[in-house]
C-alpha cells in the first residue's frame, strides 16, 4: 500500500503561502472561464465539460499532477494542494471530471503500489491527456466478475452510476475473481463495453451504467490488497468531495450576502433585517464547521494518516449538511428570482443534493463513524 508518515503536522491544518497563491490563480481562472453561463454551455457539449479548459488546467496550472509524485510525471505535492484545487472547482461548479480522475482513479493507482500501472497511467493523468474513473467500488455490489482467458483477464457484468462512466478513457474496476475481489484497469472500447448515460439530478457531474462485455483488463496491485485499496480510495474521495462542498457553500454564502446588501425593501437593504442576519449567521457557522472538518480530512489524506477513515466520515456529514443549508438559503433569500431556472442557485442545489449521497448517506457515515470510534460496540454491550 502507498503510505506516507502517519503523524499529522499541525501546520497542515493551515494554508501555506503556496496554497494561497494557488487559490488566487484558480479563483481568477474560474472567474474568467467558468461562470454560470459558461457552465450551462459546457453541459451542452458531448463530454459535458470544456476539454480546452481541462487541458489548460493540466498544462498551465498543473492541477492534475499536484498530488502525483514527480517520478510519475506529477508535481510531487500532496493532497493538501489538490484539496485547494477541488475547493475552487466546487466553488465554480466546474463540470470537469477532477473528482473521478484525479481524486479517485489517480489515488487508487498510488494506493495499489503497482509501479507498472502507475508508470503507464499516472503521467497521462498528470498531463491531462487521460481521464479516468472507478467502478464497482461499492463493497455491497458484486456486479462485475473477472475471468482468466487465453489472452489474459476479461471483465463481465455491470456497474451503475459510474462517475464520468460514459466518457472516461480508463476505468479502474473492482471485480470478483475465484480467489476474491481484485482491482483491474480497463481501457473501454465500443466493442468491449456498453456505456449508457444516466439521467441524474446534477447534470454537472455525469454518471453512467457501464456494462463489460468481455472487456480486456489488466490486474492492478495484489489480490490481498484490493479491499484496502478500495477503502483508502473511497476515504480519499470523501475528503475530496468535502473540499468541493466547502467551495460550493462558500460561493452560495458570498452570492447571497452580496444580493441582500443590494436588494431593498421598505427603503433599506434586506440584509439589514435581523431575521436575514440570523439566517446568514447560521450559514456562516455551518460553513466554518465544514472548513474545519474538511481541513482535518485533507491533512489526514495528505499524510495517509490512520485517522483518515474517521476524518473523512466526519467531513462527509458536516460538509454535506453545510452545503445543503447554504444552497437552501441561496435560493430562499434571493426571493422569487432564486426559484427560476435562469438563476444559477438551482445548479448549486442540485450539486448539494447529489453530493450528499455520492459516497454514502449521512446516516451511513454516522454508523461507520460510530463503529470506527467504538461507540457501536459499547451501545450493543
């Protein structure tokens, strides 16, 4: 397994100068290239995002390779820098597949400690020429099986609601073998895979049903380490999603504060009304709690701490609730305009609602959290 030193430096919980500079660059980039109207245009394209901007993110800013070691073509930073990029992409509601490609697939490869697979795929992920995703990582699903054929492994079965499943160039698949679950790398073609886009609430994050029709695949990592890879990847994904949710919540609060300062009723800004102030204060408190939870999960992911499962579950609950509240107030405090399709608020509401169930429900995270810290065992006793 790919592991760094487990101790967390308190400095990881605060932003460095490099991270602040990265945030400024990305904020300016998204402001220039990915406003609400740009997002709507991107949704209408075949891939659902602007591929030119995707290439610029990789080439000009180096986002895709932030957490990829230099030996595999990356910048050699940590998940902490990647979290800054994810937060800014969430703030701008970016449609690009950063989450499945850079947070999930790239980390699954790193956690596998499979040097051949890392050398083959990570440089192309880092330079933006390869998009990737994961499938079958839900441990309750056993929809994909791997068979040993004369020419190597082939995959059969189906995985549903795969992030960017209809367009990803590489799919890392957890499949069942006679010896148990194992991770495989599959580069899908029209002959080997049938990929059907799903109609989902959040159109900025496309998902698909992927059916493997004897698709050639290459085993990644060891059979013994497959479940550990899946678990670590999902926990990293939860930390990544939490950073996105913080960014989206921040946008919702900032946009609402700006609006209530300009909108007048009874000769004064509605933001001066006590009831409105209280509601915005509640959002701010929730956002600060989400920032703290996300920062700790990010720090744990950056050093591969044993506390990552606990931190990621806590962040998933706190950040989901904050994003839900922030987007609800985004709509309601904008009044009638906030309920229209023309206003960007509904795009953020959709992202908030879909994100809170993406890697498990809040109740599921609470149950797992209780088990991880020993509360479930005590309750049973």
